[in-house]
């Protein structure tokens, strides 16, 4: 591990500072080797199950083992391919930023920050010249790196780029560099005039003035439930095939679990896992969701800072201190919280998806701005309220 100590970066492009390119290459190479090891481990596991299934076709659970091996192999290849793509994109971004910007030493202190999923993690607070906070960012450095940084007495990190958009942050000398992209902070509240919305234009086509209702869709989650139970049966078959009784004529262990599993399936379906997507209503009061058990959860327009409808997902953003009973709120850096209101599920025909998306895109600004008069940002599709596009009325 390279020694960490205070030093001054050379002028010019950050990538040209002595030793920086070598440090970056070593770090990215180490990450690449780690991912390759993970791929190798996954393929070994998948190959073992495939080998058992195809090599011993008459053994207990052979078919299930072969199926699991195929699924695992495809899954590993897809996940690892995505990870390699992300790794390559991050490397390119880092090098581009380092070629275009110089290093700037920035004072820092250690702090605890909140991960976007809501749990605390180790982080650093970058400081301005007057001691005010520039930004807080979580770091993925290993425990031994953190220990070495604390023991070194280093008071400044090197930053290349603009922290408001995208920057590379590293320890002095370019050690343990990572790309920092700030979480999108909520924009200022936009009203109808700011977004080019005409509050006197009447009711948008396809919108009921009494409220837009997205009805419950029965059976959507049943398919997912069946998939989960099918996966459980495959695992049991695999376990039975690998750890069956010594007597070849004896039934494999998993067969004894089949009857209890069948008994517990019914109460799981009826009591614990909802089979319908909840009903969602959007009107001048706000957004209301009713579960299949009749539980009602409501978000008032005055509670919201932004409503985002993109990629088939309707998400509402609230201030950091806001509470919303009945909704699961996820914390984000930058001082906001969000909850998923609605998500399109599989099984919808293309015409139905198009109609629902058009209705939502028209109803959100209409009810929020024209009826409720709320100052809440509305993002529709790939655009925003500031640039509404053809579907934002």
C-alpha cells in the first residue's frame, strides 16, 4: 500500500501529475481482477450444478440441478457484463475529467453520511476556504485505507472537476481516486407559468375532472409468487440431489418437504402476499393509494417538492424532514426523501401502456397546478417541468 502524506499537485492537467496515471491504472486493474475472480467463482458454481445434472442424469434432482446451472450461468453472465460495462464507463469518465481539469487541494474532515438506501456510512466533508461545508460524500475505501488516512494526519484531498456536476476525488498523489456525481437535488418549485402550462386551457384530453384512477390489476403479483415458489422447489430438488440418503432406493430428502410446502403455500398467498397492484387515485387533493385490504395512504400536494413520471414509474419526492404514514420513504443525499407511488407491471398491452402514460402525463400538472395550485415540480418522461415536451400540458 502506497504511503499517504501531504503534498502539492503539479500544475496542469490532473492526469499529468507524477504518479497519478500509474495509481489510476493499478486501482482500476485491481477492480477488474476482482470482478474477473467473481465471474470465475460464479462459473465454477454454475458448472458444478450443470455437470451434476448432465453427468448424472439418473441421479436424484438431476434435471433441477441442470436447470439451476443454466439459470445461474445466464444470470452471472448478464450481471457481470453489466458490471464490466459500468467499470469501463467509470474509467472513461475518470480519465476524461483528469485530462480536462487540474488537481485542487481541498480541506476535509471525516464524517458520517447517509447512504441513498438510508443506512449510515463513512464519508468525508469537503470544506470551503471559510470553513463552510462544500459537500459531503460517502467513500468506498477499505477499512485499512481509512485507518491509514487517519494515522497519516492528511488534511486535504485532491479534487479535479466541478463538485456541482462531476468530479474525481482522491487522496494526495491521486491515490484511491473515485468519481463523484452528486445526487440530483430538488429544483426550486415550478408553477404553471414557469413550465409553460396554461391553467385556463380546460381539462386535458383523457383526464376526468373528478380524478384520474389507476385501477387495481388482479393476479399480477400471483405470477411473481409462483415464480418464487418454483425457485424454492428447484433449490429443494438441488439440495435433495446433492445430499440424498445413502440408500439409492430411498426417496431424496426434498420429497419429504413437498407436502409441508404445499400446505404453507395457501396461507402465504391469502395472508401475507397481496395479489393485486393497489388502486391509485390522482386528483386536486393529492395522490391516494388503496391497498387490496382497504388500507388508504395519501400524499397531499402541499407535502411534495417534485413528482417524477419516467420509465413506467411514478415517484414522489418530499423534503428531508417530512413524514408520510403508510408510505416507504427512501432517504437521498442532498436532503430529500422519495417514495414509489406506482409502477407499471408486466402484462399490459402496448395500447394500454400508451393510454395510461398519456393520461398520467396530462393529469399530473393539471391537478397539481390548475386545481390544487401547488408549487411542485412535475417531471414527465425524459423531460422536466421546465421543458415539458409534447405530453406535458
